C-alpha cells in the first residue's frame, strides 16, 4: 500500500520559499477616478473588515505542518520610498493609538495559518487611521 508522503519539515531557511497572496479583502466602497479610470478600494475606520491571505510554497502547496503566525501592519505609500511605516507621519499624540485593531478594540494580533494555508484577519482601522493625518497618502496593508 502506498503511504502518503509528508512534506519535509519547514526550516528557518525555507521561510524564504513561502509566498503570501491576497485571496479576498472586504472593502466598504470602491471609487473610480474619472480622469484615469483607476479604481481604489476604501475601508472606513467606523466598520470592521476581513482580509484573507493564502500562504504557499514556491510549488503552490500549503506550508508543511508548522505553527505559522502572520501579522498585518498598516503602511503608507510613498512615491520615493515604496511603502513606509505610518508612525513617522503622525503627531506624537495620534501615534499612541493603534492603527489596526481587532473587534474588541485592542491592537491587532497575529493570526494562525490554518493547515490549508489560509489566514483570515478580522480588523478595524484605528480612530487615527485617517489619510488626512498622513498628508493624504494612501494606506496599504502589509502582511
């Protein structure tokens, strides 16, 4: 009888082999800019949203059985530097509040990747996660 083969154990070196892709993101509004036709997804800081990501090996398989935790951060787009942390743009007072929170209002926590390679975050933007507080730059999520 053929026995199923178990994937090799995941080592520290093989984490660089993992890929993360967005599977689904709940948005509150989609806006299309008339001049360029470019669409933007908007999320309100008044309502929660879900983000689902898939973790895969370079061969497209879920990672081997290992307790893998993912964290998501809010970053801002910067034309000259790619993406940057939000805190340098905020006042000292605004930087004290978390930018991403869970449903209970506490800072967003890491989420476990399920055996199928899927991780689902349920988040809410913090009260100070407003583009007007970061020179009207766009926010992005970094996993």
